[in-house]
C-alpha cells in the first residue's frame, strides 16, 4: 500500500512540475515572440533619444542594453 501511495504521489508531483514548466515555457515563447514582433522597440520605449547619454543612469530608462553585469 505504501509503495502504491508513493507512486501516485510521484506521478502527481511530476504532473504538477510538468504543468509549471509548460506554463513557464509558454510565457517565454510569448515574450520572445512579442520582442521579435516589435523588433525590441518596447524595451527602449521609455528612453528619451535626446538624453541617450544619461539614459542608462536615469529613471526614465530602466533597461540598459550596453551594461555588462558581472558578479564576483
């Protein structure tokens, strides 16, 4: 009885994990599709072209594609 219960618990947890993985994959596909669909313009939309030198450090441009993030 314990072995049967463990098998059903494993199947249930595997199904829940697979469902979570598929939903994350679907979200990633939608995000990549939207980004490629608008050619990445939405990522830099809040940035003002007049202040492009200050854009990476200002609050108007939260996304800085030129910065390299390094963790020690």
